[in-house]
């Protein structure tokens, strides 16, 4: 969500749901969002001497709304993530410098989420068809709207970047992976090796493209619904640590921590997930989202999220004093190393 003003106007126009936590709280992190998150993470040092760390899977670009409109919606343009930050928060926002401070401190290690959190082909077709709700959202720099019967699209959400109805769109999706990975290296100065496709839907033929451009590890649901095109799907079951045909390791998450979602004791719930993982002699891989720690739209959301994160990390240290905090790519390296040793 670009601003609280956009949110209020989209609510008034009936484009978004008031109860959706992403519409209410989520936007690009400001420097103080990151600084306060890093401060909490750095308080907790694992048994190996390293601090608590997050692997922020990162979208490297967003739609360039101005250029797309100038071209009368005939061509898509991606805007690099740092440029979006300037558009949101001004030229001297200090946000990318803050990202790099977190990386240097060992509490933040970005990996790849996609070029954009957007199904470009379906979104552009909707704009070209002048779909009313999408065109209104476009004027607010927004695309995370609920799709309904009146929308001329064949997928459930524009947010699902790799959902697929028309198989020809695989070419668009393949190009977005290639360009997104190049953008990642330009922004962060190293190649991504871990990839989490947004929202889940993902045609597995795209694994080859990701492999060719450096991806060694891919996050999938244990039970993946793979879109095949024309409304057809198939169910694929994944065992954590197994390799696909390209030798990429499949990693899955087994713990959830979403304190911006009300009505649940997330600290206790996540601790229970961790206990189960450790009891089964598995790593605890915690899924959590940016929305939990953002205060740019509502500061109370950040305070609540960081308070509960602090409580969670404190409880982890109390229950498992020798715990080690690692990134997702480090986990992949460990599993890959164990596989080599067993051969």
C-alpha cells in the first residue's frame, strides 16, 4: 500500500477490504522499521556466537506506473526496488544503506522472491481490457485487490506472480526470473542462490531457468498445487531436502509467526512448531512476513510485532540456550554438504 491516503480512498471506493492486514499495515519498510527490527535481532546471540538472523526474500522491482500509462498499457516496464523507495520516501531516504548495515551486522541476508509480486501478463491484460477495479487501483499505484466475478482475469490474485492460465505466459514469467536475478545482483552485489516464488503457484518447468541463473535452493509447500495452464493443475508432494531434476534442493518451512494477524497467541504457537521440529531432529524454519514489522502506515503494528518477536527470541534462548541462528541459504548449504558426505 503506497500511503494511508491511498488506503482510505481505496476503502471508500470499495476496492479493498478493511479487514485485510496487508492492506492495513503493509508497505515498503522505512529506515526506522529496519533499524528497530535489527536492534531486536542483534540482542540474541546463538551458541555459535552469531546473532538471530532473517532471510528477507526480496522483490527486486515494481511496476513503473508512469511509463506503463505513457505507453497506453501496451508495454510493461519494471522499476528497480531502490527507485520505488525514492518515489515513496524521497531521494535521501537512507533505506538501502540501512539494509546494508543489517547485512554487515549479520542479522539480514537477502535472497530472491521475484522481479515483482505481480502476475504481469494477467495484470496487463486486465488493464488493456479497462477492467474498472484494476484501473482505479492502478491510479493509486496499487494492485493487491481482491478479484471477483466481474474481473476479466483467469487467476485468483494478481499477487501470485507465477500463477498460470495461458501457457504462453511462461515466456513472460521466465523473463521475469532472469531480469529479477540480474537486478538482485546489481542491487546487493552478489548472486541469489535461494528462491521463494510469491504466493505459492509455480509451474515447475521454471525451475530450469532459475537453475541456469544461479538458484540452488527453492522453497515449496510440502503439498504444491502446480498450475499447468487452461485451469488444469496437479498436486506435487515435496520432501524437504530432496533434489529436483536439476539438482536444486527443495526447502520447506515448518513454523509460522504472523503477529499482525489478530486472534492468536503467535509466540506460543510458533514455540510449539519449533518444539515439534526439534523433537523430530529437523531444523526449525520460521515463516514470517514484512507486514508484521512495518510501522510506516500504523506505528502500533510495528511495536506489536517487534514486542512479540522479542518475546519469541527470548523464549527460544531460554528453552534452547545452544540454539544456532542461520539463513535459508546456509541451511541449503548444510543439507547439500551432508548429501555430498553421504555419497
